[in-house]
C-alpha cells in the first residue's frame, strides 16, 4: 500500500525531472557568491517580484528570522497577528535572535487592518519599546490557509508607508494565495519591503527559501545568514530544484485547492466532526468535540496507510500537495466515511 502523507505540504518527494535538474546543475561555492545555479535562482526570484536582490536560504524560518534581525534592534517591537508563524512556531526566535518582542493583533483569520496596526504603534517615548516592523503572513497557516485580498494588502502597505515602518511578508505559501487571487508577484513586490518565499512547501522542492529586498537589505541579510550558520557551499544542487519548482509547479497549486474543497465537502457530511475552519487554499483544519476522538482518528487513518498529525488536542489538519493523486482522494474519502 502506497503511504499517503497529509501531515504537511512539506513532505513531497522531488520528481524525477526535478532530480535531473539537480543532478545536472552547474555548481560553485555560494559563500564566495560564485555558485551559478544559486545566482540564477536569486536573479530569477528577484525579477519575478521586481525586487533588486534575493538571498537563497535553508528554510522559511531562516529567511523570516534574518529579516527580523536586519529590520530591528534589541528592545524593539514588531507588530504581527496572533496566528503568525514567526510568533508561534519559530522557537521564540524573535526574542532569541533579535531581542525583539511581538505586539500581537488578535483576529479570526490572520488578516488585519490599518487601524489595528496603528493602535499598536508606540509613540516616541523612552518608556515604550520602539515599533520597528510590521509582519504579514499570506496564506495564514494556523488560520487554515486564509488568503489576503488585494484590497487588504493595499491598505496595510499604504499604512506601513505612511507610518514609515518596513513591511515584511512571510510568504511561505504565497503562491497558493497568488493562484487564487487577482494580484501578481510584481504587486506583492510593490506592497512589501521584504518578502520570504518557500520552495519546499507546495512548490515541491526538497529544501530552500528565498529572501527578497533591496540591495542594501540583502547585503546585510547575507552577513546575518553567515552569522546564523546558514552559509552553504555547493548549494546549486538545491537551487536547481528551486528553479525547477518556480518554473513548473506554481500553476498546479490550483489542483491542491480543488482537492481541498472536494474533501471538505465529505468532511462536512461527517457527523463526528464538530467544526470545519474556512479553507480557501490547500489546508483543511477541522475539529472534534472531544479530545479522545483525535488519537482514534489518527490510528484509523494510519491503518489505511494515511499519515496524519494533530495540530491541537481536538484539531486535525489535512495538507494537500502535489503527491496527492485522484486515487488518494478516494482513499481519504473512504477513511473519512468508515470512521466511527
Ligand atoms: C507560514 C509559515 N512560515 C514559515 C514557515 C517556516 O518554514 P520552514 O519549515 O522552512 O522553516 C512555515 C512552515 O511551515 C510556515 O507555515
């Protein structure tokens, strides 16, 4: 029985074509900045977003943490949503790496307004922490892959400019948002000062994220990446997979969204499910009433070769990705309908 892994969209295996691209990649030493495949990937990503420069890093955590470090000084405050990955899932890195504290906005979906930002900007007074950064996440992982609309992005971008604060985007799943929306990568490049995108989520590369910004920001980020131990040598092997992912795997993200909708219909019919969160992209979060159901549900799926993980005592998340086939959808449906 083929194992089906729905724990995350990070679990995908590189396709044969991607592996060939990696195998054939010309290589150098990226700490000396002469790996041609890394340089090509960085140029490609910077062009895609209309940014001056890009930096290839090992992970989305690393790109976010470098950005926070470069934008802030110890004792500063950044504004972000209570759902955000930088706050919940980066090991306290905001404090650990940058000595910065987070001022949270509490929303139902990770999407906030200029007013909610402005209420949290500290005035210039020695008693207060200096507000120095605003962070947006799109799509919002913990909120079930919710998607920022163009209008809302324009509003926060305008607000950040008026308040003279840099605006950073955690775009781990930005391309999921883009294929489902009416904005382009160039729009995103205009709205945000700095952008993190991940190649190893829905885009199917084995490793890698990119940080985008202007030349001086990326120059400083390169220094911080080295300090964080993130300088890689023949990284072109990985960058080639990233180039392949950006070229071939963006449009197909729509399939993952369709698959998510199809399974959501089935889940909505399951009496044992208490609540299904809004599911605009590839992540489907649902809850049981009683925590005792969760391990039984996971065991029932495991017995049918489907790997799941809980994301809370009563919460399960299905992540749809490029290794989920039509037949797999039937397997998921059968497992859902046969659970008692
Ligand atoms: C929204 C978001 N940002 C950042 C990350 C971190 O990415 P990585 O696992 O590559 O460190 C993730 C990981 O799932 C994520 O969902």
